[in-house]
């Protein structure tokens, strides 16, 4: 299948739905496997990677804004994040791998900086949950911002399955959980749906994004 390059009318190969699904599945399987590998390294090193979490308002901690999304505090922490990251990441990546990478980058950086700014003093925040909340927000509204019926349906299904967990994760009463990171991640994901929305382009009917 071929698409049209809107910049010059040049025909470009476009991925089929099956190819997009395969690429998205492989990407997220690799991503989750990486999180488990990093936790194995963390345990083997006496939890040396825990220092990559974000301690708020310390200038030296700004370098941990991105790495903090990839390290966890124990296998239970990784396990809790694995399924939602795998599912939500897969759904988001179906819209195009390049755009998915940009969406994740915005969420991870914005969430990390937000945690650095507003998290309680003397805390150490790490884990993929901020990204998970961001992907939830992205999927929830992207169908509406792009006026795609299938996207709207996907967002509603995501809300039906995950909304209870999301609301629980936003509760300030939980101990040992960064509700601030969850909230900032959610807002960042909604913002990403507007920043990276795909406007309709003439001549691209039937083209599938990479």
C-alpha cells in the first residue's frame, strides 16, 4: 500500500494495519521487557538504580527526569505497571510509531519536571505510572481532537476499563504513591493529544502513518 507525501506529492510506502499492529506490539513488548531487565539489574546491584528516581527541587536531580520513568522500586512495582503500559502503549502506538515516540517524550519530560517541582520534600519518585496516566489521557481525548470515530470508541473503551484505577491513583490520601506524578502525567497526555493531533490532509485517503 502506498500513501502520498503532502510536501511534494511523492508516493511513499505506507504500513498496513497488520504491520502497524505488529510494530506496536513488538515495541511495547520490548519496552516492558526493558523495565523488567532494569529491575533485575537494580536488585543485583543492591538497588543502585533507585538513585535514578527524582528528588524534588535539587538541581542535580534534573538529569533523572527521563531515567526515572524506567526504574522501579521492586518487582511488584514493575508488575503493577507492566499490563497497563503494554496495553495503553500498544493502542497509542497504532497511530504511528514516530508520533507515539513524540507523545511519550512530551509526557515523560513534562511529568518528570512537574514531579521535580511539586513533589513533597524528601521523597524519591520513579516508575512508569506517570507515562501510563499520560497515555490514558492521550487515548481518552485524541479521538475527539482528531474527529475520528474509531478513536472516540477506543477512548471510551479505555475509560470504561481503566477509569477506576486512574481515579484511585489520583487520590491524595494514598501513601507511598505519587498522586502528583499521576495527575501531571494525565494532564500531559491530554496536552499531547492536542499538540500531536493529526489534521486531515488532502490526498492522503487510505494512507497509513508510520
